[in-house]
């Protein structure tokens, strides 16, 4: 799951697109995911995200993230199926009783919510996996006029998630090698057992933050007007895809106004 927020170097059409185009695509998926609630439309949206990941040749790298997200999607589906009381009862979770009825509309609504969650999260992961951090920061600052400090803080947080997860694994393995039991069934004991992991992790994080602050100061962070070694530019494919996305967005809004895409 940690690798899902890292840039995956591949030579594909998706990787060669400008960061602005890919950000606009992720926003397009977000708007369409919130615009419709019909499970067929949302499943089609999820399929389009998976097709983009396949075109970028990162689908295999994202399989662990997809497996982890599928668990949350299943939980959403079950919750929606249990608490959605409209429609015809298909079955009861407790057989031969009238308790916990599951309706057909509840199942379809749960599928819609699960597909929406998967499409929105996976589109964001595809964006991160196909776009370099420096290109993302440059686009946020130059194109979207976001303050550089905010853009840098946001992208640095994403960049250090895999690092901190790796540190957690190393500290956990080290504590297990010393005979400390981290695994267990009792959730309260399991939480207490992570105290020997938390303390070293906090100390390591503070040390990394201090080293990073020193590195930023030595490189003149905040010393004046910024210049960039490489400024990615929009090409013909970027303009074409942007126009296509705008047309699809207008088509989606029109369809939603006319009543399509609603269960």
C-alpha cells in the first residue's frame, strides 16, 4: 500500500502527459463520481480509471492498493445494504428470521458507493504514480497559483508516507527479534504493545525533520524568487485530452440535469 503513493517510472503515454492534464483528469473523475449515483455509471467510471492505469503500465504495481481498498469497499457495501430499507427484500443475514433484511436497492446502492470510493481513490493514486513530485509542485505553484510553502508541505507529506511506513516495519521487526509480542487478538493489548514502536518512530521522525530543515536552509529555501531547472509545457496531446475531458464533463452535467445516472 505504501508503494501506491510513490512515483513509478515507466515510459508510457500517461507518464509523458503534462501534470496539469493529469490533475484535470483526476478532478474530472472526482466531479463525475459525485455527480452520479447509479451503480452502472460508477462502475463504468471505475473501469475507465483501471484502463488509464493499464495504459500507464502501473496496474500490476497497484494491485496491493486495490486489494486493500477492496476491503473498505466491501465494508461500505455491507453497511449500505444493511441500512438501506427501500426495495424488495432479497434475503436476511440471519436465516429463517426477519432480522437484518437486505434489499435489492440496498445491494445496488452499496455497489455504487463502493465503486465511487474505488474510482476516486484510485484516480488519485494513478496521478501520484505517473507524475513526478517536482512536476506536481511546479504545476500547483505556477498553474494553480498555490503558495509554494503549501504545495511543498503537501507533496512532502505524501513523499514521506512510504518512508515512515518502512520505518514502522523495521522497528516492529526489531522489537519482535527482541522478544516483544506485537501481534494479538485483544485490541487493547495490541494498542499497548505498539508503545515500544511509537517512541522510536517519533524520535526517528524528529531526526528526519531536523535533517530536512537543515538541508532546506543550505539550499536557500525561502531566500527569494524561485527559478526552475525544467519547466514542463503543454503539448498537442495535452490540449487534445483537456478538450475531450471538458466535453465529457459538459456531457455528464447535461445527462445529470436530464435525470440520467440517478437510481
